[in-house]
C-alpha cells in the first residue's frame, strides 16, 4: 500500500534522479521495440519511453526520501491508486501503470491508437495465435509465397526478397519516359567502411553489377557504358532528360494521374542460401501482369475487399495529393494489393475473435512496410525503411516491394512481424523486464500482464484493482466522476504541423472495413476536438479543454504530471496558458532523455531536442498562499539541472538547454503572460549566461554510467 497522496511526492522534489532515468532511457531508445515490445505491436507516433514513465509513476507514488534507483527494480503492488492518461497514444502510461499494480484508465481520440492498445493489452493466447498462424501459413501463406517466386542467375526457381521500382515521368521537351533515379547505386551496406561493396544499375543496359563505395566513375562490365554512378536524372525537385537534356521541375511534369512506376530489379535468395541482385526478366514482368489480372478477378468476385476511402487535404497529406495520390489504395502496387487483400480475407475468417483481432492488428502493421512509400535501407540492417520514417506522406522515387508473407532473410513481411512484434510482445507480457543501463540482460521486475481489458468505461467511478480501462473519445468530456483519479500522467501533443490523424488514416482506411468497428463508414480519424494545431491559440484552447477536465476528475491531493518539449517560444506560451487557465500550478520540472537521438527528424534539425521535460502540477486551489519562486531562483534551478545532465555525460543542444529553462520557469509564473516576459531572460541566458557553454563530462569508458542498478 502507498502513503496518502497529500504528502509530497518524490517527483515534486529536486532530489528526483532524472539522470538515472535518462541513462536508462538512452539505452532503451536504441532498441525500444526490444526493451518494450508491448508498445510496438503497431505503429504510433512520438512513443514515449517505458522506463521514463515507470520512473514518473513511481515518483508520483513514492515519498520524497525514497530511493528510486532501488525501487525501480522492485516488484510493486500500488493497489488503491488510479492513473488516467487522456492522450494515450501507444499506451505507454497504461502498460507501465499496470505493471506497477495501479488501476489504469486510458483514452485517445484516435481509433487506430485505441485499437492497437486494446490488442497489445487484451487477451493474447499464445497457443491459439500460433495455431492460427500455422493455419494461415498452410493456406494463404502458400498463395502469397507463390507471388514472390522467380529464377536466379542460373535459372533455378527461388524466393524473391525484394523487388525494386522507380517512379517515372515524361520529359516535357521530347516526351520521353524518364526513370527518376537520383543515383544509379541501388544498394550499399550500413557499414561502408567495413563492407564497401555497392550494387550499381547500368542506365544503358539495365544490368546490375558490383562496385566500390566512393568510386563514382564506373564502367558497366556487360555493355561497357561509362558513367557517373552517383548522378541520376533526378536531383531534388528537378530532373534532366538523358535524351534531350531538357531540365524541368518534376512536380510540374507529373500530369493528372498518379505517377507510373517501373519494375527494374530484384534481390533473390538462391536455393543454396546466397543473395543475388538481378535485373528483372520478361517472366518477372509477365508475373506482375498476371497479379494485376488476378487482383481484378478477386475484387470483382467479392473475394477481396480493398479500401475505398479517399485522402483528405491536410498538411501531412498534401505532398501525396500533389502527386495525384487520391485514394489510400493508390499507395500500393497491384501485387501488394493482391497479397494484402488475400491475407486480410483469410484472417477475417478465423473463428476466435481475440486471435482474429490480434492478427488483424498485426496485418495493419504490415501495411507500413509494404507500399510505394517504403524504401530500401540496404544491407547490414533491417532492409525496409518504413513509410513514416519522415513523419510525412512523402512520395518516394525508388520504392521497394518487400515479400508480403516474408522469409527468414527478408524484413517487413507478415511472418517476420509475427515473430518480431506479436510473439515478442507476448513474451514480454509474461515476464515484464526493465532496462538496467548496462550490457547485462534486463531484469524482470513486475507481475505478468493480466491480458484483460475491462468491457465498460467506469462512469460510476468504481474501479477494479489493477484494472485496465480503455476508451476512444474526446478527453475534454471523460464521463468520470469528480475527484476520482489519483494521478494523471500523459504526453500531450504539442502544437505543430504533424497531425497524427492525417497519417493514421493510412491504417484506418483498412480498419474501417470491419463491420464490427464502431466508426465504420467514417471517412477519416480527424476530429475537430483533436488537440493538435499549427495555430498556437487554437492549440492552447483545445489543450485547456482537456486540462480543465483533468482538473475536475483529479482528487484534491492528486498529481497532474506530463511530458513536453518544444523549440518555439509560442509552444511554451500556449502550454502556460492551458496550465494556468485550468487552475493548475507547476511545482517542478524534471528533464529526461526522450527519443533516439539519431531518428530521422532529429538528425535533420540544426539544434535537435533529445529531452522531454516532466511538468509536475497540483491544483492551484489546494496550494493557497504558495508563493512561486522568483525568476532568478527558477533560472538557478534550471542551471543546476543542466549541469547535472552534463555531469552524467549528456551533450545538450541549444534547444535542449532552452526546454530545460522553459520548464523550470513555468514554476515561477503567476499569470500566463509571465512566460512571455521570461522569454528574454532565457534568450540572454542561452547567449551569454552560465548555460551557454555547458559541455558533458566524459565518463570513464570502463565504468557503467549507472550506479546502484
């Protein structure tokens, strides 16, 4: 049992060991899907790290003098306490709360997110799922594997691992059809210094041959054509016709149809276990044409159902729509649609509902890797770069077609994800473990997951101990009783141009075909109450509506804790507006490591943010007479936390330092406009103050960064 929540909690104090959590988070962030597979059964965006939220929840439940580093690895039963997450997303808060023995309530406005969490935390019977997979493998699996059969260089029948395609357009000058290659190097290894071999396609004869990384000028051994391997017709937004040399803007030459794609190469697995890059043959082209005919016949006969939803214009869909992608089926070629349609039809026929739902969720995850927006990462890594690596719907000019069923030597297929996602999640549910920050294995520290999600949302406020409650709806109107929740812990969206619902519609187009889905017939997961907006005032208004509801359902001695970061001042001002107007007070903020530092959106930023700020709040009405710290005291607290992170070995960007200072200055505001005044203090501090030149302290290479784990 826990001590009363009215007593100060560890997370409210400056003794909260955010360095310890950050070290764990750093390790977890490299392989999130390995360390916390339960939250990676299906795609969702901006997934927070499980170790961080375990630490946050323990910090909310434990008294001020508790040793989080010891408590982190203990098995807890925090029965009697309830946690609500109004922006559930991938379900990290819910899963971590359940592991700690709390009652967990999660809500999200997006049905794709809720369906994924319901599958991950609901009934997953290993034996039934394995039996169903074997049934699929012996039936539709054989059909799908037959779609990816070809001949190797010696004419022997073999498996296709990947087909390679290229987008085409017509030259406005001579009307010649142009392959929009930006480079003729079609494959390289992830470690070019160790394995410098690359695969090159000859633009004259189409042959595939091996070259060396960094050797740009090459000669085709087949036709003796000499060319620059790194210089293709396409360069950024423009292309140059190899025939008439006319230079033109690709988008203007696209016409009024979705771009055409040409199949030009394949990577096969020979019968003796070798990989070969080969040009496609006439037989390959005929096999694809037969897939197109087969698809039409299956659809006409009603044996295959395909999505019929159209894209709606938005910030994250406009790029695809500019290239005339109008329906969600436009994102696939005919062989992909045939394979996916056959697979889905077979899964729908399974008798056991929980097993069927689990495999449908897995099927939905397969879509991410099998479409015209997926590309080839090359050898030495997971070969398929999924379509959301940029967080936008960006048409790719050299897409890869993976083997939809999959092989032991390929990635992104149904059988591959069955093992790496679904079975791994079941393993984790049976023995939940924690990252320990060292090279040794993770440690089991929690009871197994119950595998049960309560059927009804508890509007009467009567909660089952360690119960899981999920709801898909607007979190500004929860239906929960006043003062019924002990802890609200979440990761709200931040005002930005990335709208998750616009991206989630890619999956929803397939989800909504199920007759038992409550949102069937809806055209999009977009919702006017979705808390995500590029306008800071609208974002603040929407966030305020949820924060106000959180205040209503939170107990008077409860804690409201959430993670946040933003590089722009207006993002912080909007947050301050929502906090203050909802009658909350920020008592402290704790910086923690967030996502993987080498993620694509971060590596392309000049000053990437690798930190989240844990904002710790209580109801203002329960803190009558409290005087906020002065701006100078808040600044000093921010400086101290930055130095603590540096001493722990973290290199911090300017934006990292900025978010730490903004988070701490929230403790000093008496009104929302105060933060706008403090912005100049933060700017001066970053330019000339004590935090302007903070650099990490180098840790001894032979010692673990963590202590007491």
